[in-house]
């Protein structure tokens, strides 16, 4: 592993296992908490396919192996989410779950703060309806 690879968010938060843990916790909250009920309702009953995609996306997005691009091509996140009505409520519920999950993965606080801000910006970009 090069020095640059060792300083990526992916490496700093613990690599593949940390990403898997983050995604597992994220979907745990989405699947079980009333605060995310509307968000859960737009997902299929089986969350395993979207879990796998989110692990692959976050891996590359955080500076690790670009698994999503290798399998599916460019993420085109807005385009992939057009079939769903993404409004501020969906964004807020998604971010609520992600924030809860991020605080369960061990990482430097400054890194967590940066990841949360970047994900918040990305989630806001996904809004496609009033």
C-alpha cells in the first residue's frame, strides 16, 4: 500500500471492514427506526442488494478500491435515483441513519465530521422533488 493510499478516508477509518460495518449499521437504523419509516418504505423488502451497492460505492468514494465503478460504471447517482422521489424528508432521514451509523465506526472525529459534511452535500444534491 502506498503512502497516499494509507491516508485516504477509506484507510483511516479501517478499510473494507469499517465500510461494511458502517453500511450494516446504516441499514439497521433505516430498517428499524420510526425516524426513517418513509425512507424504508421506498426500498425493497430485501435490503441485501442495496447494502452491497452502498458498500461498493463508499469504498471508491472514500478512496479505497473502486468496486462500484468496476461493476456498474460511473455512479451517476442522481440519474440512478430519478425513479424515486427524493425530497428534503428523504434526505434528512438518510442523513439521520448515516450520522447514527458513522458514530458507531471508530475513526478520528475530524474525519467523521468531514465525511458527514461531504455526505450531507451529496444527499442534498440527490433531491429531485419539492
